[in-house]
């Protein structure tokens, strides 16, 4: 659980349960988000999660003709959003 309390664009309280941050003071919400993203990069998957992902990769490899190519996805995004 992450609780944030703001007062006039200043973060005054951060409460984190079941986790740790390497820092306790942040200049902005973006600064906190960067810290959280860096911690997620260090996160390690459990063996059960690794097995699920491996099974999904096998299924994806078996069904190469399904889905869209990256080129098609990019072209669609450019057409829709410029």
C-alpha cells in the first residue's frame, strides 16, 4: 500500500507497507514514480510466474500467424494518432 498526502503541490507524507524505498524524500510525484520504476526493474519473478511466461512464449511461437507484426502496429498507431 502506498499513501501520499499533498499540501499545495508539496508531498508531506509517504506511507509504504510491505516494501521499502531507498529514499524517503522526493521533490515531486514524478521523482517518486522514477524511484518506484527503478525498484520494479530490480524485482525478481517467482518460479511459478516464470513458468507461466514460458508457457505463453511457447504458445506464441506455435501461433506465429496470429496477431500483428510490429510494423503493422506502428503503422496503425501513426494513422490513428499522427
